[in-house]
C-alpha cells in the first residue's frame, strides 16, 4: 500500500503545484502511472470547475455594473 499523500486543489495555482508534484513522483518511481492518471483526471475536473466559477463571477460583476447604469 502506498503512503498517503495530501494534494491541494483549491486554486489553479495549487492544482499546478499538485500536477508538478505528481509528475515528479512518477519520474522518481514514487507513484505508479495508474494513480498519477487518476489524479491528473481529477485535477483537470477541478480546473474546469475553477474556470467555470471564475467566469460566473466575472459575468455577475458585469451584470452588476450594467444594472447600476440603468
């Protein structure tokens, strides 16, 4: 059984650092490819949702600005 690792994925920066860590772990033989691929898929899903949240915040802000001008 592989030792537990803690991966941060709350922000795009944390996801990038996590991906770098996973790549290094695979390169150093500390993590198998299957585990790495699972983590990478999860990171991609998290990044997609971060982008969606960011876009929604921008849309909400633009709507607020437009509504103030009425």
